[in-house]
């Protein structure tokens, strides 16, 4: 839970700083990316809590590995959302 609060507060602070030069599409993409990461953080925290209650090391390791995979996947999806918005607002290089 503490991780979720820290992540949310950090994301909000970064959005405020970065919002100065962002287009509407970039702001929307950032909000979607933040939502993806927040949802994954909740799921990951639930898995980590379940890992803390696991009765075997194998079960604990599997749950923690799944939690890590969810966070990594969410980060990649969030980056893709932001990159798509950034790419839509930039001029492609001349070839």
C-alpha cells in the first residue's frame, strides 16, 4: 500500500512539472500510462502480500516473480502509450 501511495504522489508531482510543455494528447497519454502503472501496482502489491503468507519458498518465489512480471509489463505498456503520444506530436526525421 505504501508503494502505491508513493508511486501515485510521485506521478502527480511529475505530471505537474512536465505539464508545462505538453500537448493535450501527451497529457492524456500520461494519465493513461499512470493508470496502467497504478493498476499494476495494486495487483502486484496483492501478489506480494500473498507471497508474504505463502507456506513454501517455491510458492513465495512464484508469487513474487509474478508480481515483478506484472510491474515490468505495465511499465512497458505505459511507456508504449507515452511513446505513441510523443511520436504523434513530433516530425519524423528526413530520410
